[in-house]
C-alpha cells in the first residue's frame, strides 16, 4: 500500500495542479450547484439498501 501511494503521489500532484489551473483560469460556474444534490441522491439510495 505504501509503495502504491508513493507511485500515485506524482499522479495526484499532477491532477491537483490541473484542477487548480482550471479553477484559476475559469470562474466558478453555476454547474457546480447541481453537483451537490447528485451526491445526496446516491446516499439516500445507500440508506435504502441498508434498510
């Protein structure tokens, strides 16, 4: 697991850099708002599955 994390550090760093560059280059879009309710829906489904 430690080795995998070490190898993935470079990939995660690149992904973070790209995300930061995109965030700085583009202003916050209204598309971010509908993303939150989408995350809540699967949680509700998980609760139903557990019940």
